[in-house]
C-alpha cells in the first residue's frame, strides 16, 4: 500500500488547527490534523510521507517532547514548529534537534506555505533516496553467495581472468556469474554497479536534509 | 553780707523732715561752691557724713574730670547770668567717699533772695536706670542680631502695606538695600504684578482675623535683578490694645529650591512608575501573548484560506472592485499587525537580539506602509512614496527597522491630525548615499517644537497626552544597533523630517 503525501498538523488549539487545515487545503495540500501529540503518535507510520506542522507548547506531551520521541523512533519526516511564544532559546533548541523550521504565530500565509512546500520536497527527496537504497539492498540480498563474491571483486576492478584465478573457477564461469549479477542488480554498466555498491556501503540514512 | 542761715539745723521741723525723707541727695552750696547743707540721703549715697562735707567745696563729690570744670561753670553763670543747667538737669558722674563713681541725675536750683547767690542741688541715683537701659539696649541688639542672622525673611508691614521692618535675609532675597525698601509699598517693590491680586487678598484675610492667628500662603517675590523666589509666608496681624490693625508681621521661607527638588523627585517617581508600568505591561504581554497569538494565527489563516478559496471559485465576476479580496487581505494583515504589537510590547522588556539579514529596503518600507495606510486614509493623510531605483541590498533586521518606520509614520499621522487642517501629507523616500541606505520620513505638520529638538530621542520625552515617550528612544537604539543613525532634520517651515541611515549588505 502506498501512502499519499500528507501535511500533518498537531496543535491543541481548535481554531488554529482548523484554520491551518483550511489554509493548506486551499492551496491543494492534503492535511490531517491532530489535537495532541499522543493522537499523532498513535497514527504514526514510518513510511508515511509528508511533513509535520507542530505546536511547541501543548498540554500533555509538548511539541519538543514529540520531536524527541520521533527522533528516537528514527522518523525522517521534516518538522516545522509553530509557536505563539516565539522565544528564541526554544527555537534554537528545536532547530538543534533537527527541526526543519520555526515560525511565530501569527505568520504570513506565504511564509508557512513556502516552508511546507520546501519540507515536502525535502521529504520526497529523502524517501526516494531511502527507497533506492532499500531496492538495492533487496537486489543485493537476492544474489547467491558466489555472485556476491564476484560483485565485490568486480567493483574492486579485478579482471575476469584474475577473478577466475582467485576463485579457482574457469574464466567462463566468472563471466556467467558476472552477467547474472548485472542482471539481478539491474545495472547497465560497470560504472553504475560501482555507484550502487558505494550507495549500499554508505549506510547512514540521509534522514534529514536541511 | 547777710548772716548765713543754718540749714543743717532748720528752724522748721517740717522742712527738716522733708529733707530727711527724700531719697535724693540734697546739697546747698554758696556762690563759691562751699557746701552749706547735706541731707541724710546724701550721707547714704556718698558715704560722707554731713560734718565731713559741710564747709568743703562741693567738687569733692565729683570725678577728676568734672572737678576742674565745675568752678568754671559757676564763674560763667555768675558773670553771664545765663543758666546752663538750672531748671534743666543733666546726667553726671558722682564720686563717693571711697572713690567709686556712680551715675546721678543732677538738678540745680538757685535759692532766690540770697545775695551772693546760693544754690540747691538734687542728685538722683540713676545706677538702676542705667543698668535697666543697658539691659534694654543689649536685648534690642540681640533681637536685631537675631533678625539679621535669621535664615527666614522677617517683614513688618503697615496696614497700608508699607515696609516697616525687613531683615537682611529679606533684603538679600530682593537684591535690594534695607534703606531702599523701608517705607515702600510691598506689592510694588517686591511682588510680581501677576500676583498682586493674590497677595492683596491674603493680607485682607489676615487683616480680618484674630490677632495671633497665623496664616500660611505662598507667593513669589521679584528681586531687583529679575530673579523670582517662591516664598512660603506665615503672617499674623498686629493689633493695638483696642484691637485695631496696626500692621502685619510675616516670616517667609524661600522654598524655590526645595519646591524644585520636590518637583524633580515627583517627576522621577512618575518615571519610575511609568517604567514599572511598562515592565508590567511587557510581562502581561508575555503572559497573554500565547493566548492572543493563537486566535490571531487562526484569523490570519482563515482569512488567507478564504482569499485563496475565493480565487479558486472564480468570484472575480462578483467582486469586480476587489472589495472582498481587499477585506480578506486586510483581515489577515491586521491580525499580523496585532501579533506585531504584542511582539513589540514584549521587546520593551526583553533586549531583543538583532538579526541582520540582507533585505530590500523598499520591500521593508512598503510592508509598513500597508500597516498605516488604513489609518492614513481615515485621517485624510496622503502618503507619498518615492522609492529609490536599484538600491543596494540592506543588511538589517526587517522587523526592527519596520518598528522604526512604523513609529515615525504613526508620529507623523498623529502630528498632522492634531495640528494641520489643510492638505496633510507624509513623504516616504528611500535612497542610497556613500554606501549607506537612507529612509526619509517627512510630514508637512508643525515640526518638533524648538525647545524639544534636543530631547526628542531621550526616553520619556513626549508631547502626546497618552504617549510613553519611548518610541523615538527605542527607534534610535535600534538604529544604533544596526550601526546606523536616526536623526531629526526638520524645521518649522517645512515640518518634521526624520532620516534613518542603515548599512548595506557587503555581498
């Protein structure tokens, strides 16, 4: 099941929540609003694309606490904080913990919309990268142990003849494995295959791109 | 020569009793000054017995200095017949047997029918009177000294307000000499004309009051050098035994300085109150900011959602003048403005950090004009903009520079409302000069009063009844935090004119 890009709003103030939903809807952004951090967490799913517009101060779990919990869960969705207090130290703290941006209430509509759209673009980019990496991993894991061995040697730049020697098989067998690797990995060229391996080895997920 | 009558043993006992009873010394001498008779009081006063004196020259009772001249006096009278002392009397010094000297009042009479003439002298001891006089003089001198030393003005006036007594302090306060004040009309010589009526009334009240009843009032005195002193007077009426008014007596304290410092203390107090009120206001603003900003955010959001929905529903045909669109835009803008006001209130108590960013000065100013446009239209103030072309990018804190511009524009609008009936106009001009950006805001009102020009950037300097006097002070602080300047360059002919200088971005 593919989840559609959605802007999530978490604010305990009914009017703010409702007006934000309407504002985002008026520019064609699908929006789901929650009245508390707990409600949002209950519905949260790691594969849900979009961005989160989050009030800093709420009764119960605050926006800052929700951000910490999401970080703990490895969430990658960008968070735009909104606050009626606008205290600078809190904004700094939020940004240090990876917030995408910080807005003071009341704000100009365009300021919010611009930030939401940038956040959505950033989220899409991140998810695409993550998806690519996941696909690659699945492809890599579909290789037999011998094929994985060949892949590693190929990307190290070894010639078929050398590999045949290393593995104690015929050059012909190496060529067959190599063709299977290219096919299974979906690589058109040796260069592309090398890039795929680099992508797989850089295991740190690009979860936040500011 | 007629026989010498023996007065030491008078024939009539009555006369003898009289001589003995009198407290004065009675001495009878002949024309040469030889004592013929000396009574009891004489014995008591001088310490001589009658026997010791009778037959001797009377000069024995005199001091060395009088002694020599007495014979001369007598000879002068004997030859000229013109009396110098007879029937007049004078104070002289007398000498006792023990040599001590004491004052007496001497009266001399010539005994009629005697030839050569004989004289009777009456000597009244005036030692006590002398001492009493001296004591009175001492007391008077002391009283005068007190008058002169007094640090208050002491003033006595006649019923028709003429100066009868004024002490040194009083004369000094008026920068005049005592002799130039005595006898003069107090109102004319000392009271400024604008206070004649008031002082006249106060004295009239004193004149009708009980003696000894003290009246307090204040008025200024005008010194000869033009200086004015505020004097606090305590005044009583002077009355004679029949309760008729004989004058006024007043003590006056110069309270010019103390009143001034009291006033200053009061002003300081007021400022402190104002500051604490502002701080309170700021705290309140912080406290309610969250609550207020929530609905404001909702209003702004709803308004812009409505505007976008109206666009998407193609309502232009129905809203040809764009009124609905304007209204929706304004709802959003005014909500933002309200949020801005709250933010600025908070900025009063918080030393906001300045956040310099590259910005287009024209955009920054245009936004502010949006804030005041409604206000200006309502009050028929024409806003004339003159935006410079291709200006360099500024390096500034957008919000804070807008705070300055907003403050200047609001001041200008208020000044125009208050003072100008004709065409009200504010000129807003941006330009660049020598690597700086300039924002000029000028109006065609009366300008800042000359006496205030040096102080308009001081905190608490305000001409508005409800003003805090902080607007321009905060504005200048912001300008200086930008390393820029905010100056006043207006004049009464053309109106007020403020010039804000801001740095440009190095990029």
